[in-house]
C-alpha cells in the first residue's frame, strides 16, 4: 500500500513540476506524511521532504530541458536569484532538522491548500509583454532578487516546498518574465536547489538511504517521467487551463489530507453538523439564486432592483443558520466555508463575459467585496452574541442584519420610483430622497419588531420600543454612509441599540 502511495505522490509531484514549476514536495510531502506510516516517526516529515527533494532533481532537470528547447529559460536576469537560493538552501535544511516535525508537516499540508487556492483564483500568472525582462536589471529588481532569493532559498531547504511557486510569482510579477520563461528558469534553479537540499537532508539523516532507498528510487523514476510528459504538454496549451487543473488538484488533495491528518483531533459530531448545515445553506442560496438568474435573463427587471433582490437572498441567509442548528460553532463554520467558496467562485467568474451581464458593478470587485463584508459580519455577529452571550441573545445578530437588509432594499426601490424630495450634501453620497429614507425606517421597524417578538423573550411593548429606536438609527446611518459601507455600518449601529435589550 505504501508503494502505491509513493507512486501516486510522485506522479502528482512530477505533473506539478512540469506544468507550473511547483516543487515536488508541494504534493508529495503531505501525501507521504499522512498516508505512509513509515513517515510518521520522529523525523518522518524530514525524511519525506528529503525524498521529495531527491525526486525533484531529475524532475526539474528534464522539465528545464524541455523549456530550454523552446527557448524559455533566461538566466541573464535570474542569476542573482540562482546564487542566493543555492547559498541559503543548505542553511534551511539544517534548520529544518531541529524543528518540531508537527510544525514542518503541518506547514506542508496547509501550503498545498493555499497554493491550490492561488491557482484557482489566478490560474495564469501575471504576465508582461515578452522581452520586458530582457532589459538590464534595475536597482529595484536587484533588491527584489536579493530579498526573495535569500527567503526562497531558506524556505526551500527548510520546508522543501514553495520555492517553485514563489520563484514563478517573482519572475512574472516583478522581473517581467512571461509565464513559460518563468517556469523554465525556476525549474532550472530548482534542479540545483533540490540537489543541494536533498544531499544536506541525507547527510544529516542517513537513515533516509538505509531505510527508505526503495521509496527514494520509485519517487525519482516516477516523478522524472511525469515531469517530462507534463512539461511537453504545458508548452503546447494555454497557461489558464494549466493553472486551473493544477489548482483543483492541489486544493482537493490538500483539503482531504488536512482532514485525514487531524481526524483524531476533530470533533466528528461538529464536523457532521457543520457539513449538514453547510448543505442546507448551499441549498437555500442556490435555490433562490437560480430563481433570480432566471428572472434576470427572462425579464426586463431593472439593474438596481436585481441588485436588491440579490441582497435579500444574501442577508436572509442568516435565517437557516440560526434556525437549523443549536450549535453556533457549526453555524460559523458553515458561513466561513461558504464565504471561501464565494470568494473563489466570484474571482474565477469575474473573468468571463456572462458575469458582467449578470452583475452590473459600480467598481471593480464590488459584488465580491459586498458579499465578503456581509458574510464576514454575519459570522462575527453570530460568534459574539450567540456564541459569546448565549443562545438567548442570538436575536441581536439577526435583528441587526434584518434592520439593514430589507430597509436598504426598500430605500433603493422607493427612492428610484417615488423619490421626489431629494437629499444631498457634504456628508451624503450621491442623491438620496426623503421618501427612500422613510421607507427604510418603516421597513427596518417592521423587520426588527418581527425578529424581537419571535426570537426574544422581551415583552411586546419593549420589543416595540426598541424597534422604534432602531428604525431611525438604521435609516440615518444608511443616509450618511458612503462607498457602500452601509453593509457594515447599519448593522453595527443597529446592534449597539439592540445591545441595550440585555438590560431587560
């Protein structure tokens, strides 16, 4: 079974190296330390890193050879990085031996997930026109090369992974290389860093050769073969496709391995409850979002109305979280998981034409930023008032959100349709109306009262009084808030008012 895991890990390592210049350890180390008992000992992570580095030698060499044939290696402006990385690699290897292996192994697992997300969000590295890197290095570029050369070199020797990824980013975003030249140059450098780091690891821990020579041989042969094949493939297809495939593989692999590695420390009942609630949450969002998308493309609903309908789905999503579970931890985990999903999905979808026809944004990433603020705020409110003060006060979190959401939608729609008495001034962004502000106050009053009367133990007259107090506060806060920050400011001020209910 362990041989099969080593083969699978080596295959993925070789593919990552050939496609986007990833260090073999990015995929190999997490697999080995989680699924192979041999690498679960005192220096298991260190030994797994050494094997990954050894397999990286020929894998990076054949990859750089393929890119060199396509004239995609440029050392004229990468020699500083090469020198610094090679020099610091040994230092990192020595430091790694004296580091607690849980730290080393845990970093490898989460790095795999992080790099996977990076490729899903930005599948093709930022490129400048070819030839932009052919100029003489500027003082700034020399400083960049020195800084990242030293840090990447140490990190490569210490963790055994991340070097290829970091070099790719530095070469493309800071030194002006096109993606393929960056991959070719970084894999060329990795050939030497892998050689130095693996030799250092083996000299420090000779049992790697004595006890794991068979794993080492299998890893080298398999990773080299798949590096060669994937490098040839990468030079024939677009970088976006390569990045998406790599990101999906690394993200799924890393997530599964993190769960497997920490399964004994996990509260499985909490995991099950969070998964159940997340499923309900997704079903809620998807059901209503599907209806809105159909409405968007089959009717002539105005843009501002569609935006507010979308907001309604978003802010009412707090309801299944508070009504479908008794565990605030599960609610927060489900919300955070959904927030991560939203961030990745929107960043990917923003690149496609249909996104612009679906969402009319006033600024770059407007929808994404709005959702991040809203879902992030809901998580904080639930954690503080439900988790911190107890289930008796979770109505404050819901009330604060409901004081903003429906009222904001009402203000926009009424203001557009019937807003005759305009409001403008130094502290008011754009032009708003008396009618819109009144509509927000009335809607906030009704919704807040509904929450208080159904979710709290307050007498009806106290609930009525607090609802009457929240309504004007919410409306005035929305009126004087700029740059779309009312998503945060209105719930916050409403929350301050509702906190006074704790005195009753």
